[in-house]
């Protein structure tokens, strides 16, 4: 390293140089100018420390000013964006909301200071510091090896090589541990976030409400399975990608300031700032280009999804050529845009590599060579305390060059990390939005778009009906609706006030046209939809069992299809064995399925392996296994023969299960003694049901309608005959 400068000796050397060398070689200067230059050099030498401190202060002020300008620009851009979008955030931004999102998500990913994740983060930080320390040691060792080589000192050279190989062991181990700890951090972050989301998403039917009662999230599955994982990985990477370059830049700059001086380092920073400003001016609008690319990708994807959705109609119209032209046209738009982006990337990548790698490298080489050539200036030998040797100059040059290149690489990685921060902001906003919606839905706060008929219906029934909530009381064994409005989540008022009372053994038949509120009432009874008014009395949900027209068959064994949602442990706790399940299957005449499908432990895609009738029989067997107080039967025997249907309904009543049935089959009337009939106009009728009398009335009605139709035909024929006779 270059020897330290003595200020007094340096002043004398400079004065001698100005009085001797400049008088002899520079003929255009006047004496007054030489005196001013001499005084300036002397003043600099005497106040060198203060000048260096002033440079440091100016650098800090400049950085703070730049940070303040960036904050002001971000705030102004956010206000402008909010004004254009009506106050809603259109995309992720590095603003206050971003830091609030990060604070919330990091608090979930790292539960506390004593958590395993925080310990891994500390270990990761220690490894980063140790790797930076190794980099400085390797740079110094590199200079020593080259110095011993140019001085032809073989022993020192071999010792340096041995030290180099010795440093390889902790260096490679540190790099491997850094990658391992970063991967483990990403896994732990994802595990904590996923468990937190699952605890909210899979509680109290929230998963149903998110997709059916709220419009803010349309792809909760992608957010949970993809975006949470990407955020966790990005969070683990961004810490390393920011902390390591920042630490490297700080340590390397401190070392370079000691070796080259603050002035040289300040000159390099000025060059870097100027070149970065040029890069910002010449940078293409990548944000807009990416947004345009995503829009074109969406158009291309929509064209294919539309083709799949309407494949039958298109095939019947033989419209494959027209659809091919449409899809090809959208694909070519995407290809042209992507090619344009690639061409811009070539230009920008070439410019960025030239500035970061070569221009900054050349400036660094000049800064590293300055101390070496300074010794050759006239009078400089007297200004230093012992001139450095050729080996020392080589060692210092190699070390400084290595540090400078590493520092330049650190600054480049800090520049590149901006894109990663923007991506992290996007993932953070999407995951935070998911958590916010889950919290709102769990609290009963829904956001649902209401337009057209829904908006008119909502206005007619009062502006606050959606925000109102009725009373839900858990009863012992009865179901009672007391002035409960049947309102869909989008605001359609199907029935203004519904009132009826069902007790055990009072089987209820529900009839009416499509869209009148039959299934809506069941959703309110099942707790899927909120009660918007009135009072609902019902037993606990464990005593109400719902059987839809298309039963749900879970992933699992044949046994799991019967006992769902119980598992084998719950089944054993109830004292039920496989023989009991087989008896239940005999009731629904499906006992042969056990041998046919390969036993109770057979695992198959049951939704595809079983027919529609078998699925409905499985659902009835599931009802007989659980034996609740009430069973909601929503067209659940539409694909079952009437004799098997009779057996299943008879067995259900024998088990003491009260039936709430939606069906248009007259054969089921005999199993019910009350009827709830909707008229499709917002009205209803609740009364006792006399199946024989109702069937007789229906038959009489059909006979009268047939006779009236015959009379109309006879009147029309009579009119034709009269016109012909005239």
C-alpha cells in the first residue's frame, strides 16, 4: 500500500514543483496565477482532513436529498394514480401501503424474536457478514500473491497459494450454508403464511363465502397455492439480495477510502451517479411494456378458453376456421409485442453492461492507478515517507482493483434488486388483500356488486337490508323461520318475509318454480348465507344434514365416501364397523359395490368411477350413517328408481330423521305432512299436506285443462266451418 503522506513535506514538494518544473515547462502562466495555484495547493494540504470530512458530509446530504425527492415523487405519483382511478390502487407501489403490508406479513412469517425463523435470519446475517469478511481477506491475499510473483519470491508465492486453498474451505462452506439457510427461510415463511391463511380460510364456511358472497377475490386457490409461495421465496431472496450488496458496498468503500483516499472515492461516486442518471433517461418503459404484455397474454388465453367453453356450438357451425383466424390474430399481436420488448432489452442490456461493467471498471482502474503514478511526479518523493517498491505497488493495485470490482458488482446488484422489490410489492399486496378479505368475510362484511335487477330489488326493499343482520338462535330440536327475508348475496329479494315452524316428525315438502328461493332458504338454514332480518331458530349444524342433487365425493377410500366428513378414527369412536356400513349399503341396494370396486380400502376417482344413481345412493347411505335430526333433500333421488326411492325414504322416517325435501315427484308426497309452496312472485303458502287429496286435485286440474284445450280446439274448428259456409 502507498505510504502515508506528511502534509508539511508535501507542501514543500508542491511548492518546489510549482517554482521549478512549471516555470520551465509551462510558459503561458502569469506569476499571479502561479501564486494563486500555489496557495490553493498549500491550503488543500493543510486542511486535507477537513476537506475529506466536508466531502463525506456533502455525500450524506446528497443521499438524503435524493431520498427526499424519491419520497415526494412517490407520493405525488400515488395521488395522481388515485385521482385517475377514483381512489383505488391499480397496482403495487413502493409507498406507505407497501411498508404496512410488509409489516403485517413479516409479523406472520416471523412470529417473534424467540422464533426459529428469527434465529435462522440471525444465522443468515452472520453468514453474510462472514462472507464479506472473507471477500476482503481474499482480495488482500490476491494482491500479496501477485506481489510475490512479480518480485520472484517463490516461497512467499507458495505460502500465498496455500493460504488461498485454505480460504477455499470456509468460503465454499459459507456459500453452501447461505443457500441452505435461504431455502429453509423461504420454506418456513411459506409454512407460517399458509397455516395462517388456512386457519382463516377453512373456518366457519369462509371458503364458501369468499367465492360466493364476496366479489373482491376470484382466484383464492391461486393466491394460496402460488402467490403465498412466491412471496415467501421473494422475501427470503430480497433480504440476501439487499443486505449482502449493501454490506459489501459499505465495507469495500471503507477499505478503498483508506487505500485511495476519500477524494478518489468521491470522484468515482460522481461518475457512477452521472452514469446512473443517463441510464434512467435511456431506460425503456418496461413497466408499461410488461402490463401490455400481460393484457395481450390475457386476450390470447381468453380466446382459447372461449373456444373450449363453446366448442360444441362452434363445431356445429363449422366455425373452426373463423376461430383459428381470431386466435392467430391475437397470438401474432402478442408475438410482435414480445419481439419489440426483446429488441429493447438488447439495446438496454448492451448499454447497462457497458456502463456497469466497462465504464465503471475503467474509472476504477484509473482511481487504482492514481497513487502509483503519483509517486513519479516531480517532488512527490519528498512528500511521502518512504517510496513504495515495485512489489508494494503491484500488491496495492491488485488489492484495490479487486475491492473496486467487488464494490462495483455490489452496486450493480443493488440496482438490479429494484425489480425484485417491485415484484415483492406485488406479491405482498395480493397476499395482504387475501388476508383482508378473509378477515372481512369472517366478520360478516361482504362486498358484492349489485346491478340491474339486483339493484332495483335492493332499492325497493330498503337501502340497508344487505347490511342488516337478523337473529340466529340455537334450538333443541325445532326449525322456525320468523319473518326472515330470503335475499340472495347480490341483492335479489326473493321473499320479503318467510315464516314457518317445523318440529321433529313434521316432514316438509317444498315446491315452486325455479329461482323462487327454495335452495336459498336451505343456504340460510345451513349457515352459508347470512340472515338479513327476523329470527331463525335451528338446532346445531351437526343435527342438519344436506344432500344435494349431485353429491360430493371426497378423495379417499370407499369407506370415506360413506362416513364423510368423519374419518376412520371418528367411525371407531362411534362404535361402527365395516359390517355396519355394509348393512347400510344393503338398505340402498348397493352392497355389491364393495366387492365390485375392490374392497373398503380401494382408492379411486369416485366422481368418475360411479354412475349418477350410485352417487345418490352413496349420499343416502351417508345420511343413514350420520342419522341427524333433520335432512335437507334437494332433488337427491332424481336418478334413482321409484322403488329404491321408496325404500330410502321409508328407512329415513324409521330412523327418526325429519325430512325437508325439494322435489317435483308426486311419489314423494306420501312421506310428508306439510308443504311450503312458493308462487315465484315473492309469495308463499305454508300448510298441512294431504297427499291423497292433493293428488286428486292435481288430477282434476289436469282433466279440466285438457277439456278446456279441447273446447278451444272445437271453437276454432267451428269458426273455420262458419267461414267456409259463408
